[in-house]
């Protein structure tokens, strides 16, 4: 979605507000699917400071993520703000997106009197995703042996009455467990 700001470029130290809905396509990020339940709401202000434009935006969205514990899909609300700069390629000697390296990571190029917010919003949205994706606080995840979703069913890998987790320990780590155990109690 492009924002047109020709009037803004003609006046010195001026600003322009905007409020748009942005439809991002479903994508895969770090091997996990991301999809959007509805268009993303983006509102904010573009302020002209000499040859550089400052973009301040607020983003509200609902995204479908995959739980890192049970692999089920769940909905996550995102509500965040960001600030960045918009520069003309000639202003800072920027030729194209590949030249936006270490020196200009917080700047995005614009051509003429339009800026496409799709890539900018997508980059900041990816930064806002939770690192630990969990569908609910008490998600039990998958059984390490049979892959059963422990939120939906009890694992039948072992027929033990007690809830002893020692049977799941890797036997190669028994030496380490014995090292930290004194008189039958873990230290």
C-alpha cells in the first residue's frame, strides 16, 4: 500500500497523517507459517525534516502463529509502534535496497512522492513476533517419544501409575544425575 505525499514535499518542515489498512500475504518466517486473520491497521505521521522524512507509525494486527510446544495454530494480537526514516536515493548516495547496509539500516528509500509501506511494516512486524511462541501459558507440548499432543490426550508410552519423570531421562545422562544426587535426593 502506497502513501502519496506530494504536498508534504513542497512545504518546509511540514507533516502528513495517514490511516490505512494493509493486506500482507501469508508468509513463512524462520520455517514457521504466518498468516493474517484480517488486514493490518496502520496509522501515523510523516514529518519532513529537510531532505529526510521521519515516519512514525502505530500498527494493530491479529496474526496466526504456530505454537512452538504443541505445533497447533493460535491467534496473537500485535499492537506496536515504530519510527524510521525515509530517504531519497540521491540524498545519501543510496542506489537501491541492497545498499541499505550497516550505515542506513533504519532508513528506507522512496521514489518520487510515494512510499510503499508494505515492506516497512512487514520488517517491523517480524521484529515484534514473540521469540517463544506458546498457544497458552500452560501448554504441555508433544510427547518426546510418540508425538502425542499432551494438551488433548494422555500419553500411553509408559504404563506407570506414578508421575515419575525419571523414565524419560536419557540413560547416557545417568552419570550426571548420580553426581548431583546424595543419599537418594537431588541436590
